[in-house]
């Protein structure tokens, strides 16, 4: 601190003023104060209360990579049908261990084109890890110990299509590969039509004395309600904005795309007449194929987190009744999800097929069933967060959301009913809610949604396996003969190989081994009772002991009888748990 003496004259009095100034103050007009939960010193200037298209997300990842070169790598894992890169930001402390041998957390979002906040959450997670490294001990530890693979959008074509074209509240889930949705031999020939050019596909209505709808008495400019059974209506609802582009008597029946990227995975895949949206065959879409190839090339991935919208859910498998889920794995995932339900207001921990709906050929199921990766899916955003209370899922709840738009968004989010000309119906009216309302949060709640979900993902990452040496001893048995006792701990909740991995032989077993230039292992085995010193001997290759897994928060132990002298190297190698090495002098 330093003190400045100011002299001020008044008509009858000389006043001495001492002003205390902070020694590190640079701008006397800067009166900011550091808030909890935010980075202490930001190296990047990124706003999280807005959405970004594919180029905008890439710019965020590029800025992070340039600001944190020691923590990040930025690369494309493949390209979409329209040639956009699937960018991956890899985050870990590259100076502490080989990133490819650390337990990895795969995080993606936006598999459906309109799930745009998912991309923001994934990018925010990378930003939070980088900006808080070295400032928040917990963050520093998790970035030192693990590697995070963050891919904000695995459907960049669909994302940009949502940003730059007119849509409903719920379109478009698909990508942009041409597709014959109505099976008439043509592709994408009857998409939505923005009749008033406002960027949103709202609803159409026409005045009709025999119609069964009327304007809501409280919100007549936006909301329609059904007339009572004994009451005449005023309008007929004609559906969503559109015209019959192909002259087949239907409207909007073959929009751009039309498949579902989350039904195209090679686990429980079924053709589209059984599973809607499945496309032609597993991994027939370039984005799903690129992700699968990336995951197969990274056997260190132990956990995964995907972000969709909407509904406020934390989903775990299986996707169908009787689908693959080992009880031990379900317990781990349920525990993590239940923690998430406490971190995320109004989110619920659910089983996919049982509590939502069955799916075949989805991403989470392939990650678990084929790769032994313990994954969860968050359905981002719930309207319950508008008022911090559970809203009814009926007309009363809809009226509450309209009330929110009126008073907290000043009607931004609604399109008032207004007249347009339609080539088939003549003069009609269009109106309703904008495409940005309903499935995505408003800007002032977006940053909270990003932070809570990103921090849940970091927690999920913390639960990945983390192996360390425990007790390591060498006991002399005779001349040049030693008994070496080795203990390995797993400090994570997840086992080094989940039960599905072990059952399906997906990853190689964990291996503990001893080597030395002047030493030879003459016998070894797994310690099955450390108190009574019971050992299950290995029958071949005595220099190594195999373990199916190191259980979460558990230990494994091995005993080696070694002949020789000098230094020996004790190693532990786990595909998903990491590698360890330790020297011991005989």
C-alpha cells in the first residue's frame, strides 16, 4: 500500500487528506471484485451468455489453444458430409506424463443439429479447465492426472443449418446429407417455408367460424386455446409454416436431412423400418464414423459425457429393455448421476429405455457395449429453471412460460399473429414462438447452464481410474533371492476395466511386471489374502501378473520371487488406468 498526501484549501481552513491507494492498482476507475467460481486471471476474452455457430466455436477453441499451449492440442478428427471439421480440444498437462497413457474423458455435444447449447457447454468445460489450472487446486490435479477430449459439435452441418436457416422450436435434429424422408424417390424437396421471412417457422391459422380454436383471453396475440365442447371457435390451426413444394398434397414432409445421427452406431443397430432415423447401415454417416475411429484409436478413454437437449435429464443405459449393463457398472453410473442431480437443479437421474424411451444404435450404447466406456448423456435445459420450480406439463405450464417471455424477456421469443398470403389457403395468419425459445435457455441463464453441466463433467472426470503404487517392499529370503511385494491402488471410483470390458474382453488385462538386467523372476502370483499371505501363482510368464481390473477405490497386490542383484523396474500397465514405474534396489 502507499499513501498520497493531498492539500486542499478552504476559505478558513487548510485540510490535509490522506488517500490510501492499493499498490497494484492500475486504473483508479477499476472497481471490479473477483467473484467465486470464476477464473482469477483470464487469459481469454470469451462471453458465455451467447451462442456460436461452427466457426464461432472453432474460434473459441483456437483462442484457448493459443492462450494455453502447454495444456492443449487442437486438431480435427474428421470432416462432416459438407466438409466441416470436427474439432477436438485436448486438455491435459503435457509436461506430466504421456497424454495417451492417462485415463481419458471423452466429451461431445450437438449430435443433433438443434441442440446448440450442448456445443457451448463442451467449449465452456475446456475454458474452465484451462483458465483455472494453477489457480484452483482441484482443477490443477484433474488436468495433471487425466486427459480430456472435448468435441463441442459432432454435427457441424446441422448446427450451422439451425443457426442460418429458419426452423421450428424442434428442428432440425438431422445433419445435411440429402435424404429421402418420404420415400418418393426425391430428396429434401419439401422443406419448411418461412412465409414471413423472420427466421422462425411458427404456426399457421385461418379464420374459420367452424374452427375449434380461439385466442387465449390473457395472451390473445400469441397463445391459442381449444374452444369448449359447447362453444364455437374462431380459427382452424393449419400446422407449421410451409407450402406444398412438390405438389403431393402434403406440407413439410421431406425437410433437409431427415435421419438421426444418434441411431447410426454399431451397437443394437436396426434398419430404419424398425428404428426411425437409423440411416443405411452402422457408421454410414461420416461424423459417427469419425468419432468411432477416434475412440478406437484412444483405448485410454475410460469415461464419456455427451450433451443433448432438452428436458433436464442425466441418462444412463441401456437403451432397450434387456440391453447390456453389468450391475457393477450400473452402480457406478447411478452414483455419478445422482451426484449430478444434486448439482443441476431440476435434473433427474434416469435409465434411458425405462424412464424416457427405447433407442437402438445410439452413441452411449456403443461407447459402453463395444468399448467398455462408462458414459452418461445430459439432456440440457428444463423450463423448470425459469422460475426455479417444477412447472406443470400442460396448458398451465405453457401459460407460465409465456408469462416468463412477457415479463423477463419483454416478449422477445414470441412472434405475434400477423397476416400473410399463402398459395393454397389464401390469406392466413402466422405466429407463435421463435425457434430460439423452448429447447434452449435465454442468454442470461445460458452461462449458468454451461457452468453447472461443465462442472458435473469435471466431477465425472475425477471419478475415472487413477492408479498409484501403494506398499512396495523387498524381503531377502537367501543368497541372491528376494520376495518382492507390490501393491497398486486405484483412487478413482471407476475400475480400471469396467465389468463390461472384462466380460467382453475389450481391453487387455492390467499387467504388473518386473524386469532387471541382473535379475530374473522365478515365480509370481496374485495375492488373494494379504493377511494370511495367500498367493494364486501364475503358470507361465512369471515376470508378469495379470489382473482383470483394479476396482474403484480398491487395491490389487502381487508377489514376485526374484533371483539376482542390482536394480529392478516394477511396472504397472492399464489401458484405461494409466502406467506406473518404480525402481527397487535388491
